[in-house]
């Protein structure tokens, strides 16, 4: 499992998917900060003034962090920022669920009105509930992989026995390593064995 998480392609896939999700999630909020501020206030976690501040700043943080992940710049730092945001989202969602507050649209991705008829996404995917918590946990796991698991190097694994194999092959061919006092090495050929007369 560790080898799969460290694989460069796995690392690249997680980075692109996580970055694309947060870039997409930020666009509607940036376009409609007033509507997003109303949704944030419906969570009843913070007051109206902090809600306005969150509505203005949070989408841009999501956009920048997502773009940096996609571009491959400050990857661990961007993933750490996303992980911290996800922890806050999960705690806030847990608070809303524990208090029984009905938030029909969490405002995570789309700011569409809850009453607008639409076949997709269904209501249970838009509101604050267990689906939201589970999705954020998956995203949190992906971001923590990017933060905590360094990617492996892609390419052939060097053979640690190659030098010894080369030396044994040279010895079978009649060559032995020679070294002088100055530390310079070379190869000398063994004299042929002479039989007794």
C-alpha cells in the first residue's frame, strides 16, 4: 500500500483531482459572494460579519490552493492548506448536524437555490449530512497523502549487485583489479598457469 501511495502516477493523480475539485468549487462562490455569504450564515456557526468575510476570502483561498496543486508549485503547502480547510468543514458540518439545523444547500460547490427543480444532484448530496462528511473525509485523506507521503522516484531500480557481478566476470576472464600506492586502479591480466616439466 505504501508503494502504491508513493508511486509518482498516484501522486500526480491525487494532486490533479484534488486541485481540480477545489478550483471548480471556488468558481461559483467567487461569482456570487453575496449568495455564498447567505449560505455560510445559514450554518449558524459564525455571525453575519464573519460570514461575509468568509464568503469573500474562502473561495479565493480554494482557487489559489487548487491552481498551485495543478501547477505542481508548493504542492505540500497547498495540500496542507486544503487539509486544514477540510478539517474546519468537517467540524462545522458535525456541529450543524448535532444541532439539527436543516441546511438544504451546503454551498460547497454550487450555489443553486435549493427549491430549483433538478434531477442532479439529489437533495441528499447537496445538504449538510453524512454524504458531505464522508466526501470531505475522502478529500482530507487525499490531501494528507500529498502532505505526509513523499513521492517516489520513477525509473529503473539500480542493481546493487552489478559491481560484484562485473568483478566476478572479469576474474573469470583472467583479469584482476590492481591498485597502486596513489589509489589509481586498473586491470591486470593474470599470467597463464605454467605446468610442471
